[in-house]
């Protein structure tokens, strides 16, 4: 694996940021065009029709995690995380094992 000095790293980061800004500008120009929206809608519809089974399977596999995360966010929003940790210990452990929250209960994980 190649190693980069600080100057090279900064150059790569700046180049990436410029590319992102350029792509965002192009998207902002295109997004209001009628043909662009229609084409995206058609592509999206075709993708969902073609991959209906995959989407359903992914939902079934992640159903427990999504339900636990939703419940966690509810208790977090109402400032009652201690109640969630005590009342729903299995769901709390599932979220910690998935790496979605930290074990401290502080809510400083990626979902925060």
C-alpha cells in the first residue's frame, strides 16, 4: 500500500472536494430539467420492479435492527434512554453489537 506525505494527502483531499463541488453544480443544473426528472423516475421504477424480491429480503433480514433502532430513537428523543436500556435490554444489546450505538448509552454512536 502506498504511503503519502502530508502535502500529497492535502492535494488529494482538495482534488476530491473540487470534484464533489463540480458534480454538485452539474446536478443542480440538470435536476430541474423535465427530461432528467422523467428519466430518473423511470430508472427508479424499473429498479424497484426488478429488485422487489431483494428489497423485501433485505427488509426481512434487517427488520429486528430497524425496529430496535426506531424504538431507541424514540426513547432518545424523549430523553428516557435509561428506560430503554432497562426495559428493552435485548434490543439495546442488538444495537450495541451492530455498532449502531456505543455501549455507554450516551447516544454518541453513528445514529446520533
